[in-house]
C-alpha cells in the first residue's frame, strides 16, 4: 500500500517506532496525524516517516512515491 492510499483512521507506525492515526484523506509529502508517543499530539508528519500500516491486526509495509523519496534524500543532505 502506498502512503497516498492511506485514509483517515488508518493506524500507522512511524520510523521512530511510535504509532499514529491518520487524520486526513490528503496525498503528498506530509499527512495530518495524531501521534501516540511521549505525548499524544495531532500535527503534520512526513509521509516518508510512515513505514507500516495496520490492517486487521497485522502490520504491513508501506511504499513511498518517488517524490517522497526525493524529499527524504534532500532532507538527509541538509542534515535534517
């Protein structure tokens, strides 16, 4: 499943291991999500930081678009 196919309410796992719930139906390099980490917060997350999606109590990897991979590489080059 691609990150652009994730719908509102999808439970995802982020690169840092935290879980989140997608809060929008948008597509692109950022998604609105409620993140369950040290604190519970709603805000934008980079799509390339979403690594897994939960479907029927099982976790599946997500695929990123070429644009999302390009942004990840650009951010890595500037040290972010």
